[in-house]
């Protein structure tokens, strides 16, 4: 019984983390988010604070 439950939890956990990684990767590489990430990347180099649109 323990082995079956352990195997199910391991498989489910792996699938869950692969799906979450895919979602995070898709969000990071989505074309409409590029300007937001480019602005955030320049903040440490800017003398101004964050701008609010």
C-alpha cells in the first residue's frame, strides 16, 4: 500500500512541477511581457524610480 501511494505521489508531484515550470517559462517568454521585463531590467541602472503608467 505504501509503495503504491508513494509512487502516485512522486508521479503526481513530477507532473505538477513540470506543468508549473512550463507555465512560468511561457509567462517569461510571452511576447507581450517583453516590454515589462525590459523596463524592470533597466531599473538598477536608472537614476529614476519605477515609473507608473
